[in-house]
């Protein structure tokens, strides 16, 4: 009878290992939010499911925000305006050498410096506000994002996970917990 009780150590250890691996899979790939007594379980939907959706929505939001800022040059609170302001500041600092030119009046030095800064700032503005949106439109970036959204579905990730992570992890935990269960069984038989 004691020997039969000791065999339960193996069963419980293997069951614990299986439970941990299945829980790991569930935390990563649970597709829907789950509820207990009307309250959502914290790690549902699964981590990869939620982050995948978050990444694609964030990419779309960034693209639309950029296109909106590029279409509206009067918008002063966006990052595009800040980039152009930084470009202007950097160019102003880099053209400091013009002030050291001799034999030129100060007003002419300031005019030359302003013209250089304005021309390169306008060039950068045209590049960021006209050329990049035109390239986004010609390359159909939004359509490509949608294509990647379909191609990189959760089934795609789950297939690779199941093949290269889940099955080897399951076998490793079964073997490890079998060994631990046998050691626990032997220890129980020695003690009992």
C-alpha cells in the first residue's frame, strides 16, 4: 500500500509540469478575455495576442498622425514641427562660422546665415511634408501594413510556438518532473 501511495508522487509531479506548460501557453495565446464572476482575468487575452494587436494599431496611428501633421503645416504642437525647429536650431549653430568672416558687414553675415538656414529648413520641410507622404502613398504603406497584419496572424505565431517551443518544453518538463517524482517517491519510501 505504501508503494502505491509513493507512485502518486510521480503522477502529481507530472501533472504539475503539464499544468505549468499549459498555463504558459494559455498566458501567451489565449484569444479572448475571460471573466470570473463578472471580473476580467488580468492576463486575458493572451500576452502575444494583445501585444500583436497593440503593435499594429500603434503603427497605423503613427502613420495617420504623421500624414495629418504633414498635411497641416500650421500645426505647432506636433513632432514634425519640433523636428523642423531642431533642424533650424542645429543649422543655426553649425553656421556660426559665418560670423567669423572678416571684411563683411554684420547685417550681410546675418542675411547669409539666415538664407542658408531658411533654405535648408525649407528643403527639410518639403522633404518631410511633401516627399515622404507621396512616397507613403506610392508605396501603399497602409496596404502593406494590412497585408502584414493578415500574414502575421496569431495562428502564424502559434504554429511556430507549438513546433519549436511548446512541444520541446512539454517533453522537457515531463522528463524533469518524472525524475523529480521518482526522487520524491524514493525519498518517501526511505522516510516511511
